[in-house]
């Protein structure tokens, strides 16, 4: 049987960890509702072009990571919001129950194993 309380606790823990990680790399744009990377704060002015290039590469890495983390965070938030709905734990493709082992591993799963790539 599906333990929704355990899934909720796991999702909340993952959400909190992701939010902390994302806050270290960026900020939430209140107008768009999307996360944006911010450059790392400088302790001292950039001294040469290599420093500027390094800072730009770091910003690009932060941007890339945000593009990976934001959809995962959104899936977690969606799962938490729908946890008490009858449709929670149902595959979005075939509408059958998602395997318990899959939901225990990933409480934000939206499809069964058969439709994982859908």
C-alpha cells in the first residue's frame, strides 16, 4: 500500500534541499515565476580577461544547472499539491497505478515504468 505520508516527507525534504541549492546559484524572478542564475559575487575587482572568462563560465554553469533543477522542483511542487487528489499515483499516459516502488523512489513520478520515456 502506498504510504503518502512517507512520500510527502521525502518530497518536502527534496524540495527544501533543492530550494537551498537554487538560492545559492540564483534568484526567483517574481514577475515571471522562473528561476534565474546570478553571477557569483566578487570579493575583489576582476583583474584581467582570464578572470572575466572564468566568471562567465561559472555563470554559464549556474544557468545550465538552473535549467536542470527548475523542472524537477516544479514536478515536486506539483506532486505535493496533488498528493491528496484521487489522481495522485496514476500514470498520466495510461491512467493506471504507478508502481509503488517507483513512487517510493520518486514521489514526483508522473508515469508508470512502461511510459517512462513518454
